[in-house]
């Protein structure tokens, strides 16, 4: 067993060779590398599957033995400083590694088809493998310096993947926004690491926790400075996990490919901040102010994320704000000391949110042939509706993911969210009321998303694009400009044989004859090919959805921790036994069926109420109207209730405009800092440089004038007279301006001969 733990360092480095091979292949033999590009996808899945098997083996051994293992080797050693690298295998590491590898495998399989028409296919898989390597290295790190190294690598990979389609200005802006926002958190994290090293002289977790605990209890350290260092560490987690007020990068991160959104929101980027807080929780527990801060930021993020998701039109942006709110639940649980509930919800939310994001990708994939490659249209829920008959499998999987996130039993998120709500009632009734109210909002906006996407009729039709002779059916490439070309029947046959992609960089103009030919072929070959749009995704994309559905249905059973007699399936508690004993040494987590049902009734009732309100406002009765203005359906005016409508308008505008937080940041920080920089530049250029340049110009003209009148004679006496005159003038000016200063401060000058 110890031999297995000793070589656990190989887990994070298993996906890394794929990145190296793709990079060297594109550099040295690009043609051959591109010709076998599907092999790289298979190799990526294979290497991550081996890492998953290794992680599962370690988890099984930990469940059976409750072991925490750390292996270190020296990197640098001297009299004042020593740095050791290694890996730490404990329950938190096992949970995170399994989560990263399982979700990562599903995303990689899904991406093979989703990105098959993209020219950056190989670059995508190189980035993905490096992303998984960085995240696995982060969760297996044994000290703060090692965490910081992989922390920065995770940020770099997220920057590359969010801006994967960098030719689109909005994608380039989104990755820069994510990069700058996370640099704020990373700088805080670095300050916290340096401060803790100054206090403790160590960076290893075990030593760090013991030393800080002893110093705080014995008043051996400045409590204010220790609190400040812990706060800086938490700032890094706030930025990475998109907590208020550094959450602004998360919705814009949706400009990357949808598989990236699924990976970032489920198991990598945002999970890194949660992991950091969970890893450093023994440190935060001895500083009560930090625990209060964590819980406060968590409850604010819970409510803010839910309110901002209420009126979003973009399906991926709605899911992004949903992620923000659910991460707030996890942060709230960590802040109130509910370690087990936080990790439980991290697991259940990861699989449910991965399912929802990949499902949204399937929906977007089906809409793109109609509207062209335009995220503003293909991701706009206002243009969807009635997709049930077109994408039935995606619809079922999306519904199950939606109900899970709403907290409907017996799906996964019900068990973990209910546990967080129960623990929050014990900690603070105010926090519990906010969290419970947000659970209702979650059910409302998630079911709203489902109804706008699948219920009613399709609000944008393929026939709309064939009603006029000059209408076109196209997809704009991300790698070039539009180039309209006439399409002929040979090209049509190529399309039918999947030789020409609708994701190509050409824009094809389709006339009526060819359009009729498309309808004929799509009818004749409908058993083999699907060309009725929207259409269901291919099996390669549906397989990960079905696997994630199984996780969504059954993963909640690993953490059901009430007493069931002889049979005990509470795997999570067995895995977390060392940690839960440390955080709650005298706690007893078991409860009976009666207590569980009594606590669950209120949360389920709130969720059902949210579903009911969403079905009334966005159900088929309204969505079946032909000329429905969905942008105002939430705030539908009623002349007899103007005051209520005004309140609804305020709520809608608050949600749709992201709570005006982005506008505030733009005006205060972006515009304000820019104007301050312009003012400083003006002062430097016209005042500082003006004085310097003015003295130089004045000296030049004076010198030229004196030169021709006095200096042209060549007499030494004239030169000496002019020099003494200059010295006398400057001495008089100096004494005139500084006489008062010298007198007030009683300056005395003493001259002595050396």
C-alpha cells in the first residue's frame, strides 16, 4: 500500500505527455500530426482514464484504512531556507482527483465531436491535457509554494481556453478580463503565503497548521497580522471561485467553447478556490474573523448569483450565474464549519453542472445550422423553444440536471443542498433564510431556462430562411471572413457525405432548387442522416450526457448519512473520517428518517414553489403565443397594478444588467484609473517636463545672446565676470526663497578646516 502511495506523484503528469507530443508534432511534422488528429483525442482520454483508475485505487485504500500519506523530497536546502516538493494524499485529494478525472474524461469524449470541425482541434486537446495536468498537480500539492505554481498554471490554461477563439474580439476581451481579475486574487494569495512564512518559517501544511494554532493560542503572533495574512489567502480563493466581488469574469468566460465551460464550472477553475479554502480550513478555524468573512461572502454570492440569473437570455450565461450561486452555497458551508456538506455539494454540483453545460452545448450545436455561428443567436433562449421533438435525448438529460440543481429528490443535489440548509439553520437563522429563499430562486430560474428552451413552439424556423430567394444558410468561420459562393449539387452531395462542414470558413448562398434538394435528401436519407434542423447530436456527444445522468441520479447516495440499520452506504463519511474527526471531534452525523424528512419538507416545498411560478410565467400557455415578447414576459404590464409592474421592472433590469456591478467597475476602475493616468501624464509632460525644457530653452537663448555680445572677444576677464554674475544670481535666488525656512528651523552652519 505504501508503495502505491509513494508513486502517486505520477497522477498529475499522466495527461502531460499528450500536450508535449502534440506541441512537438505541430512544430516538427505538422502535416502528419494533423492527419492523425483523432489519435490524439484517443490518447488524451486514455491517459486521463489511467489517472482516474489510479485515483480510484487510492480512494478505495483510504476508505479501508483511513490513511493520510505525504511523500516529500528536497528541492533546495541551506541554513535559512529549505523547500521540499512532494504529494499529499488525503480524503480531499482523493475526492478532487476523482472529480477532475471523471468529468475531464466525459468532456474530452464530448469535445471530439463538438470540436471536430474546428481548425484548432489539436490545439484544443493540447490545452485541455495541460489544464487537467495543472489541476491534478494543484490538488496533490503538499505545500503552499507548490500550490501557487500549479495555481498559476491553472490560470494560464483558463486564459488560453477562454480566449481559444481569439480572432473574435469579444472572446479576446473575455480572457483578458478573466486574467486581470484573477491576478488580483493571485497577488493576494502570494502576499498571504509570504506573510505566513514570515510568521511560521514553514510552508508545509501540517507544520503550518500546528505553528499557527500554537501562536494564536499563546498570543505568540500579532492577531491582526495573522488575520490579514489569512484574508489575503482567502482573496485568492474568492477570485478563482468567482465569489463576490471578484465574480465578474465568470459570465464572460462563456465565450470559450462549451466543453471548456463545462470543465471550468464543474471540476477545474472554480473548484480550485473551493479546494484552497477546504485545504486551509484548519488554519481558518483558529481565526474566527476569517470564518465569519467566508460565510458572509458565501451567502452574498448565493443570493447575488441567483438574482442575476433570473432574466438572462444566454443559456450559458444563465448556467454561469447558477454556478456562481452554487459555489456560494459551498463557501457558506465551509464558513460555518460544515466541511462534509461542502465537499458533498461540490461533488453533486460538479456532475449536475457538467451535464447541464454539455447539454447546452448539444442545444447550441443543433441551433447553429439555422442561425449561423453566432453565439448571440445560437445561445439565445428567446430564439429557442419547442426543441423537445428535435432533441429528445438532450431534453431528458437537461431536465434531470435541472431538477437536480433545483433540489428535487432523489437527485444528487437534493441531498447535499438540504444538508447545507440544515447546518445553516444551526449557525445563523439569517443566513438560513437567505439560503432557503435562494433555493426557491434556483428552482425558478433553472426551470425558466428549461421551459424557454424546450417548451412551446420553435420561435425561429428553418422555413424563415427559405422564404425569400436571397436568403442564405451559413456558418461564419472564426478563422476568416465571409466569402459568399454559389453552392451546386456536387457540393450538396459533399455535404450529405460529411465532407463539407457547416462550420467551414465559406459562406454558401443556397438557391431555391438546392434548398428543395436538401429537403428531398433529408427526407430520403433520414434514417441514415439527420438534416432536419434543429437535430439531435451524434452518439459521441450523447454518450457523455448519458453517463453524467447516471452520476446525477446516483452520486447523491454516497453521502446519505442517516441511520439505516445494518446496511451503510455512506461512503463519503467513511472517506472523510480523519477530516471530520478533526473538524468536529464530538459530532455525531447520524440521524433517523423522521428528522431527515422533517428537515427536507421545507426545502422541497420551496423548490416546488419556484417550479410552479416558473411554469406559470414561462409555460406553454405563454410560449405558445406567436408574437410573445419574452424579454418582457417576466415584467408583463398590467394597468391596474402599475406599482407591482414597476417592482418587477426593477428586478428584471437588475438581473439583466448584471446588478450594474460591471458598469460600476467600468466607471470607477477602468474609466477612473484611465483618467487618473491621463492627468498624471499631463502633469508629467506639461509641468515637470515643461519646467525642465523651459530652463533649457531659456539658457540656450541667453547663451546665444551673450555669446555674440560679450563672449566673442576672447578675453578671459569677460568670461570670469559672466561666470561670477551667474553664481551671484543663483545664490541670491536661493537665499531669498529659503531664508524663512532656515530661520524657522534655526539652521546653523559650522565650518571647520580639515
